[in-house]
């Protein structure tokens, strides 16, 4: 998928029969899989015992640490960049921002399950409204350009939270400065405060509930 997307479109058209497979995926297979996970884990006594009341951190502390994504929404804050500052075509989709007040491990697990259901709703709408035809762009364009001098910051709602790009231009082809705000790196700062007062064995589960990607953390 990483080499399928292009600025302004995609590298090639979808193959015949993809629509039926996609409909089966978003209307049947994915909802059924989520229902199975919900039934298997959400009421499990071990999951509840290890997750409820463990790794608690109040919303104001999470905000002070610049935490974002499912972790902040599991603390009752309905903040999602797709709603706060809609980009691409998110303003065309009907979806909710689930929140939970507990701000513990179990809430961070369950909020992701709720968000997965909202993602399926978005996929269903996108599949319904996807254009059947589009302009084919041929030829070789000019890829090198000189942006005006200045700076800009743009952000999106990534699976782990706010993913931002800060770019400084000195009117040359290459950026003068380029910085990526990765949500995993920021969210990981909450591990210490979340672990205070709990057992060493809980630290592993607390880290898992933060749900980091090491590629975002390792600089």
C-alpha cells in the first residue's frame, strides 16, 4: 500500500472484482471479526482484572504531556483531528468520536474497539461513494519546485494519535529544517507517570495499552 498511493491519486486502477471483495470485507468479515474479539475479550475476567483501575492517569496530566489519539479519548476528551480540523474528505463522512472516562488500561483497550467500529462505518461510506471513473494523468511532470521562504506545520489523525510535519523553507529545493512529530514518541512519555504505584508486572501491560510503534520512537 505504501507504494500504491501517489500525490493526487494512485499508481494504477483497481482490478476487476475488487468491489465485491471489498464489500464482503467491510460489511461482513471485519464486523464479524470485531464482534468475536469483543465477545472473547471485553467480558473476560482476567482482562478486566489486569486492566480496570490499572495505569490510571487523569486527563489533565495527559494533556500536559501532549498525549493524543485513543489514549486521550479513553480519558474522556473527544479530540480527533479528523473532526477538529477536517482534512481530505473526512468532512463528508458520518462518524462519531467515542470517549470513555476511566483513563485506565481497560478503557484504552475498549476505546480502540469502539474506534474500529467507527472506521468500518467510514470504509462502508467510502466504498459506497467512491468515484467509478477518474482522470488518467500521463507524462512526466516537474517534480522539483522551490517553495517560498517560511515555515508550515500540518497534521493528521494517525492510528496512534497526532502525526505532524514541521517544515522550514529557505526558498531552496530541499527543506532547511524538517521535523516529524510522531505520536508514539510523545505518548511514551506517559509510561512513567502511569506506572507509579503499580506493580512491576503491570508496567508491561501499561506499555501495551499505550500501543507504541518502535519505528516512531527510535530516532
